[in-house]
C-alpha cells in the first residue's frame, strides 16, 4: 500500500525463478500492492490463515476486558489498593511495548506463523494460571505471560496480512480487527454472568477464557508445518528455491541469504506521528477497558449492567472495525476519520462528567466509536510503508513506542481516582488527551511513506 505507484523490485533469488512482472499498476491498485508481496502457496493454506487470523484476533483482548469486568472483585480478593489496581491496568501496554519489540527478530528466526502459534499458547497458559497463582505478584507474572503472547501477535498480524493478502489489506485488516472487537466485547459482556454460572468465584470467571486461546492455536499448527514443507532446501542441482518457497509468509530466510534492507524507521516523522497516535489511542482504550465498569458502578449502575455497558463500548468496534479500514484504504489522507473519532471521544467523556448514569448507554456508544482509532492506526501502518520489511519495522516501532507511551495513563487515572475520591479529575485528563491524539493522527494520515522520509 505505498502512497504512490512504484515499480516492483525483487531480490536476486526471486528474480531467478519468476517471470518478468507486468507493468506497475496505477491508481488505487498501486497503493495496495507492496513491492515484496507474494501469493500464498496453496488455497488450503489461505483458508487456514483466514481462520487462524480470526481466532487469534478473538484472543487479543479477553485477557484484559475480562479483568476489567471483575476488577473490583480482583482488587478485593488480592487486597489491592487503587494505585496497585491502576498499575494492573497499565501492565498490558507495558508488556506490549517490552515484548512487541522482539517480534521482528523472532519472526525472522522462527517464522511469523510459528510465533503467532506460540503466542496463542502463551495466552492460554497465562490466562489459565493467573487466577490461581496466589497473591498479586503471581497474578501479575501470569498476566505478563499472556500479554507477551498478545504483544507478539499484535505486531505480526499486519505483517502476515501484508504478505499474504497484499491486494486486500483493508479488507483483511478489517476482518481481524472486527474479530478483535468481537472478542473484546464478548469477554466484557459475558464474564460477569459466566462467573455467576460457574459458582460466583472470580478465579473461574477469568480462567475460563484460556479455552478460547487453546482453540486459536490449533489452525496455526498445520500452517507452521506447511511453511516448513514449502521452505525445505531445494534438492542438489536446482538453481534456486521455488517462488512459493521464497514467499511463504513468516518464513525465516535461509542461512546464507542477506538480510533485507529496510528504512530507518526512527528517522521518519510519519513513524513518530504513528507511534504517538497509537500510544494516545491505546491510553484511552486501556483506561476505558480497565476503568469504565468502575465509573458506571460508582455512579450507581449495577455490576452486571456496567459489564454490559463495557461490552457495548467494545461491540461498536465490530462493524466499524470492518468498515473503517476499507474506507481509510481508499483515502489518500486519513485525517478526516481521525477527527471524527476524536470528536466522538470528547462527547463521550463530557457525558460521563455530566450525567454518567442517566446517559450511560449513549456515552458507551460514543466511546466505542472513539476506540475505533485502533483499526484505523493498524490500517495506516500498512499504508505508510511500501514493503514487507518496512511494514514489520514500522509495526514494531509504532506499537512498541506507542504502548510504552500509553503506560502512565492508567496508573495516573488510578492515582487520581484514589486521591480525589471521584472521577472528575480522571475524566478531565482523559478528555484532554484526545487533543494531541487527533493532532498526531492527522500528521500520521498524510499521503507519504516512511521510505520517502527515512
């Protein structure tokens, strides 16, 4: 998805076995076909990848939103203060920043599909273990394991989509973003009633989500095996590996292959704007996921209804996460979408300040619309680089730097809530952060790529 048509380039190994490429497309088509794109080796692998992407995306948020729905019970059960609970809501972005930076190196070493599969296993183990780890340190450690799996998958999802579906980046990004939003809202909506059905203990209500992660790991196993089969060394006498072998998504390069050259992302203003936009939208999202049920409960809304309201906020991303990437992919600049989402967020926070219980459903909807900055920024990551190498570096940079930027937000909100005894100061802070978020998003949405700047 480069911003301007480019003549495709290929590595020497690939040009030995592939016929000459057709003339570079122009117009919208040129903006969606990267220079290093390659077709998947088989139809069955494509189908498995679609299933695997959807199931993996379903698991990228339940470990967080299920905790948000039961945060009061977890605080009581583990004897947490408000400040420690705020730290708990900051663990996800911190882990995403720390572990996400390793994703490109792990993908080169083991292959992207293998890393995503391992990520699903880590989520399953962490979610299953943390309710029974004993005490706050054990709970945090097990949560970090699950969040490590989420972090690796977060970074690699846009890369796998870019490689396998270069002409459908907006559609596929919308599909897995929609699945991500569905998993987020599902966990928020059913965790409280599911906990009641399992006997009322918060430990079972949190641990049951490990089953979904186990299911998500299954499609990736044959995908990983397919990659290994397609990337076996060619028999002696063959001049070069086949095009299918050289183009397997996530496959590690051969030992003798030179590493692909890529842009120096840290020198790009667009990359920094994307990182700031990503970090500020993540700040709002994780504050919402961690604290929104508590805001409603403190306003007199029953616990079950507060969980449903969080689900409403999250479920808004299901249709919008599919629509927004497709619309953004057809626009040369995404600034207007950024501004519209920011205005929805400002209106939602203002409503929570003025009448949190009376307009609860409307505020939940508005905040859900605002949180759709996440699928937008994922789409922009793909649009701001021309090649697979550029996308993986930009994805890792924007997400790791962005999540690191978002770490203080939930902690500060928890501390303000504890010391002020109310939500006026925290909500004012959350509304104020929308302004720089919109500014960074408009800059990141300009019609250019990191290769132009770095």
